[in-house]
C-alpha cells in the first residue's frame, strides 16, 4: 500500500468509533485529504493533540481506497492553543478553516495552503484585529479560486474608477451605467479598506475606523456566501466587536 508524507493544516475532525477520528486536512502538495487517525482519542495517544483544528503538522499517510490512514504526525506549528484562548480569534479561525474546506478539493494548490497557514499564524500572534484578518483571508482565498472582486474599475465594463456602487452578483464595484436600481453605495473609506485587505496593505487596514470595518465586514460576508453558494455556519458566530489588535487589548 503506497505511503506518502505531507505538511498539513487540520481543518476539522469527526469521531469514529470509540477511539478513532476522521481528520480533514489541507495539505501542501496533495490538496484536501480525509484520513483516519486511529486511537487518537485515547489518553495515551502519541499524536492525538497534533491533529486538532488549526494545527500544522508533518503527517505520514497510508493511501486507502476511500480514506487514507494517518501513521505518524509531527507538529510543525502549534497555533491551536493561542487561537482557542481568544474568542474573537477562535471564531475567525473557524470561519477560515470552513472556507478552506469548501474551496479546496483534491486539486487545490499550494497558494491556498500557504494563505491559510499565514492567516492562522497571524491570528495566533495577534498581529491584527481578528475580524480584519478574517476578512483579508476571505477576499484573498476567493481571489485565488477565481472570484477576485474589483474595488476600483467597473467589474462589468472595465470603466476606470473610482465607483461607489457595489453589486455582489456582478463581482464588485460597477459604474452608474450598469448599476441596478437600489444598488448599495459604499463610501471612499470602506472601499479603501476593502482594497487594503485584498492587497495586504496592513498599515491602511489597521488605521481604519470602526464604521468602515463594520461596513467592509458586511460586504465581505455577502460576497463570500454568494460565491460559495451556501452559507458558512461559522461566519454567523464570528465576534466582530473585537476590532482592535489583541496585543492592544491586553496592554
């Protein structure tokens, strides 16, 4: 039976029998993998804690017909403890891994893996507000999947911006000539924040005011759920109140 090894981010786990778990992982080289981890729920398991959500591990598998089997796991980065200790970070991370689970099938590429690892690392370190980190991750993950939003030029005609009309179904901001009646209008600050989150301009994103962050979060949530064609259960539980960096909150 073929054996292979890969770096993995644990997305979710499900109980199997009395002592086993089915672990869903996003891997560096093999896309999304579902594998059985035998005996991990026993107290004496040698790698049970290494296969919890938000953990990054070097995992060895036996390839199976329907499910692979985990035979070895070594921790690469332990983000789980720091993330779960902060509610805002935990809810943001839960939405991230659910999004990665929905976007990443067997053919998923390295960029999605690296993006998720980077976002979880940022959350665990409290580098930015959890909500900002989540919104940036969602915009970038969707862009990598082929749904990059436009926040400057018209998403329909290509007419140079700036434009204020935003239509989720049309792919971003649009010119007045194609904007449907009743289209929502975004102010310059909100559009600027959305663009910063997409491009990774953290100096501008961190400086945004609460009103702009709230509006941007609403846009990102609507855009994400439209393109995934189904709701993210974790997204409705995200704590959007903790917009400041965690390090500021504890100082």
